[in-house]
C-alpha cells in the first residue's frame, strides 16, 4: 500500500464512462504518491473505504492505495461522476463493480467481487433510486437486476 499525500485534482477530458451513458468531464484523478504524480483512472476504482482520517482506494487490479484525506473530501470530488455513490458512511462504491444487491429492513447489502458492503437504512432509498437510474442508463433490465428481499419480524 502506498500513502497519498495531496488533494486529488480532476483532469478535464470529455469522455463517456463505460456503461454509464452520461457525459462526464472527470475521468481521472491526479494524486501525488511520495514525490511522483500519478493519474488514477476513475473506471479502475472499485470502492473507497474510510479508515479514521484516511481513505483506502481499492483498485480493479487488486492494489490498495492509502490517502491521508478523509472520505468526505473524495465524495465532494466525485459528485459530478454518476457511477459513484455512498451507500454507507464508510464507503463510496463504483456501480460498475456491483455484482449483486439485496435490500432488507436494515437497509441492504451490496455484493462486490470479494466483499459485502452494508447499505445503511438511512441511505437505502437514495441508493436504490441512483442504482435504478444507473441501470436504466446502461440499458439493463432494472426489475430482473434488483432483487427486493424484505425480512419481516414476527413477535
């Protein structure tokens, strides 16, 4: 893992993000790792995870990068990118890497390649709305992709 020290800066390029279908001007983040500048392609980010005052980037190739900035700073940086959403206070996920999704009375669960990420009850409705919009933009069948599972307590 490498430690990132500086605030990310968006590089403006007019490209379409794969499977999103909306025009985005931000496709890369520029970050300084030690003394070198690195560009991180937004399409390579699987998720961002909060760890106290640090943020851990999980990349498509399995690498993890650590930033000394908080998750809130990156949330502000990624506001204009439609395939990133915050399902829980500790995560920002990229919809392109979601394998399965289940909702229940506690919010829900998001299945990534190797992890299960909880969807908070408070953010579940907003997350569901954004995921439906993402699926519609990418041309997938929304009703067959999202499984609504509700667990009822019987006392």
